[in-house]
C-alpha cells in the first residue's frame, strides 16, 4: 500500500469519526395525573371546578381524558368535566383517573362539604436542592405566588458551584431532562438568598414537580430538588 | 477510582511540538514543518473538584500546520496554524421514546492560532536556554451553533512568555535529550491567567530512525478572571481549566528530512476540561 493511500485512508476515517452521532439519555419517569386546582371545603349548594394535568412517561404534559369521581355522591357530586357540587355536609375524596393501555393512574384530593367554601391557596411550595453530579449544589427553595406572577426564592443556605459554565435553572416534570421543562434563566447567583420572577400566565404553581439545575454547554444535569408539597 | 486514575485528558492545542522547540532554536535558515491532525472526542470531563462527570459527546478536530524557521542562529519564528477546525456535539435522543430531544450541531472554521518568537539565550553550551514569546490569536469561532456553545477558539488574545532549558546526552549508546520549561500565559477578555510548566525527554532508537518521547505538561489557572467569562464555553476552551498530562509520542524518520509522528494525550488530573484521550498524527519535514 502506498504512503498516499495510507494518508487518504486515515483522513477518511477521521472524516467519518468527526460526524455527529447520537447520545441516548435515560429519561423515563412514571406517568402521573395531578389535581392542580384544589378546594379545602365547599359549601352545600356551591360549585367548584376541579382541574388536573396528565404528565406522560418523559415528563411532558399531554392532553388525556381524565375521569372524575367522588367517594360519596351523597356528599359531593362531580361530573366528568370536574365540576363538583356540594350536596350535604361531610368528608369526601375526589379522584382524578387516567386509564392507560397497561395501567390506571390516579390522584386524590380530600375535602369537606361544610358551611363555607374555602379555596386551597397554598402560600408556597417548598423543596430542597441536591447535587446529582460532583458539582456543589444545595439549599432550600420556595415557589410562591406574587401578584400575578410566581417567585422562586432560594434560601440563605443555597450554594452552587460557580466554576461550571452555562448553569441554568428549570422547572420540570422530568428531573432527568430539560425536554419540556420551563427555563427560568441562567444562574448568576451562587450563594445565599436570591429570587427569580416567573410569569404567572406561563407557569402554574402546581404545574411542575421538580426544580432542575442543568449545564447547557456540557449538556449535563447538575442537580435537582423535588417539591415536597 | 480506577476510572479517575486512568482517565485521559486533552492537553493544550499548542503542545504538539515534535522533535522541535525546547531550549534549542533552529539554526539559521533551517526549519521544522509539520502537517498534523489533532482531535478529541469527549463524553466526560473533569469537574471543578477534579472528579469525572459525563457530558454530551463533544468532538473537536484540528488540521494544522506547525512551523519553526531559524531567521538567525538565535532567533526562530514559530507558527501553529489550525487552518481547518471542526467542533460538534452529538444529538441527544430520548431513551424512552427514541425522539430527538436536542439536535446535534457542528461548526467548521479556522482555529485559534499561535505565533511565537524564540530567542536562544545560550549558544553551543551544554545547557540550551531559550525564551519564547507566544501570541495566541483568537482566529477561531468562540460562539458557534444556535446556543453559542460550539467553539474552535476562546475569543481572547493571550501572550505567553516561556523559558526553556534543554540538554542533550547519551543514554548508554543512545542519543537522548531532556527539556524543561516554565511559562506565564497572560489572557485577556476576563479569562484567568495561567502558569504553565512542562518536562520532556526523548531517546533515539533504531539507528536514529525512531524518537520515543515522553512529555508532562501542566497548566495551573490563577483563577483571577471574571466569573461571567466563558458561560457557554466547553472544554477545551472553558475558563479556569487546569490539568497535568502525560503524552507519550513516537516519531519515525523515513530519512533525514521526512518523518511521521503520533501521540496520545493522557492525564493525571484536571479541572473543567474534557477527560478523554486526545490524539495527534502528523507528517513532518526538516529543512536542512
């Protein structure tokens, strides 16, 4: 074989080697249905519109037929659109059900039918960050309504590595992927308390299950935190 | 731990000198020229605490011309010109659905180029001393791709002053040499400055046909840059990168003028830099 043929072969090999390939990521999560509008008590004769979302096995919100039911129709009636009516006083459980091909998944919400209607208005959702890499990431966080918007507050004990290029924070239903996640923004604070404002018309308080820290340039997850409530 | 110990590292693009450089300037009107390919494909990197984390597979391929030419017996000009540089990252595919989540991208351009001026501090002495000023020209692309995270350069103009000390000797009956250098790299655009040092030794085998060379290279960041610099940079162009690498190399001389060389870059440790092997193959020509 001539020297020139060896050089040509080597260059051809490098050319193929330098083509874009595929990286497969493990991004399976359990499907879930989540009741997002909640009421603590409903007055007899009042109505309340329940709402729920379905999140598929890669953490993407997906339209799906959701069946609604009441544990006691004599206390609370609910139609298949999630519109509930208080019938008589007592404790009851509302269930949202999604039938999949291989299983059925549900979410439940307890409430009382009583004298007054009290809409569940959680002051906040909280969680704790953890690192899933060898980069530093820790601290408590809180997501709370702020007028028409939401505010994500990182607490005093928050610390993150400042040496990682391109660190971004997301809200997601899949802690293994930024696919379908809501990008809050680039991380510019690496210790102590600080906050992000999130448009309330883009994100609901109960829409996502996790906070995710992700390094864009390296394309790698740095850490996450699951909402406790 | 084994993974850490044996993990391999990319070393700097300008460290591909073969049988050239060190404390010895080129004699007047002599030169050394090399056409070479250097590349790395990395799916893991050293983190800021020196451990290894995975990353989206990135690749960078440089086709470069390296040249040294002696303008006088003391003064040598040096150029390292990556005239074709390709950087890419892979597609990200969902393992659940098989869907394409993040499409891979690639850029092609010329790369960051080094121009150096070497001055021989000694002549015809057992210990060869030289000083080199290297200017790093940001000719590459530092914000390629839709996210700006593909690079064929770091976008900053740097100046490095390096002192080399080299000595030739006999290892038994075999010709051999050793060289050491220390340098300071002043970086601009908010990048941290660097201290660099290296040790190199080579022995000539098979009746002067083969040079077997071992090289240790270290870069230590002074961590005095701006935090916001390089937010989209991946290794090898990230800010505050550090490493200590070992690079074995073989160079075969077909005759007095022509030869081929190949090396692989390995690592003892690193921070904020890819942790996979780098490779280099090239053809060189000695102008005598």
